[in-house]
């Protein structure tokens, strides 16, 4: 997505140990997956200390001393990178191109995850409206951004606007992907939470149960998301006075 920047990186500009691949993707991993880079550099070669092992690509996990500061720095640079991608796409392929809309949606999701909801909301709207014009309201990109926008509106208390988006996303996902697709389950869960927030617990209960059943089947009973779904359903049942079932 950044061809101009990649073209400017000559082979001599890279450290001697770096992979000369077309793309370099920074990742954040769990602490128990990392190794100190000093250990990997011993012997003058990284090839024997690849972690986790891969064949088709070079994938390295590097630990850091000040983890909170490093994560904050990574988030800052990720936002800058995503904004550059949006600007490049707009300049090179136009504001209505599908790749441009994808990049806007990715930036919106990143800002959303960082708590910058006021910045994410207009980007979600822009991506949603662009997909509707370009591909129609049932396209996967439109449904994804409708669902994300609905979740953001729930988070800021705009429930009246969020509900039709939730229902639209759910209906579209069921039609396009099927009832058991992960995208559909996310939409079911979002609508269930909205109904709970508006005190329509009888409507929320079967949706929470549906999400729980899917997660038990697909993720297992001990998965964190499954346990969270159990809690959501149990709280709803208790609020309805169904203590034995809860």
C-alpha cells in the first residue's frame, strides 16, 4: 500500500541482518513469544533463531525493556502510517476506489481501538457511504463499516441511530455470509448488547444464547470470549428473574 516509500528504501539502507523482502510488517505479540534481540544476534546470524519458525517469510519477535512506552510508540507510528496510506490512495487512485475505502475503514478501526471515537466516527461514515455508492449496501465492506459504526454509536450512547445499523448489518451478514459466519455472530452480539442497554432483555436473551452456543462450538468452553458470553447471558437471565437458569 506504500509503493513510493518502499521504492525509496534501497538495499543499502537496511541493516545487514534485515530481510530484503517487499514488505515488513511490525507485530505486537504476547510476552512469552518474544526473545531478546541480543540473543538472536549472537553468532552473527538470525537464521538459526527465527521465532516462531517459518519457511516462506522472515518473522521476528523482539522484546523491549520499556513495554508500555514501546506500545504507545507503536500505536503512534501505526496511526501515522495508516494516515499516509489513506493520503497516498486518495492521491493515486481516487477517493472512491475500493482500496481507498478499505484504507479509510482500517484507519477508522485503529482510531476506534485507541479510544479516538470522535476521529473514527466520520471515517466510518465516509467508508460506509463510499461502499454503498460503489458496491451497494450488501457488499462486505459496507456491512463491515455499518457494524463498526453501530458499535461506536453504542459506545457513545447514540442508541437510536445505532439500532437500525445493527439490524441492517445483521440481516446483511446473514444473507451474504450465512448464520454461522463470524461476521454474523459479531453482528448478533452487537445487537444483543444494544437491546440490553435499552432494557429489552426478552429480545436480548435469545441473541446472547445464540452467540454463546456458537462460541462454545467454534472456540471451546474455556475460551475467553465464550466465558464472556456466558456472563452476558447469565446477567440477562438474572435481570429477568430467571435465577435457576442463570
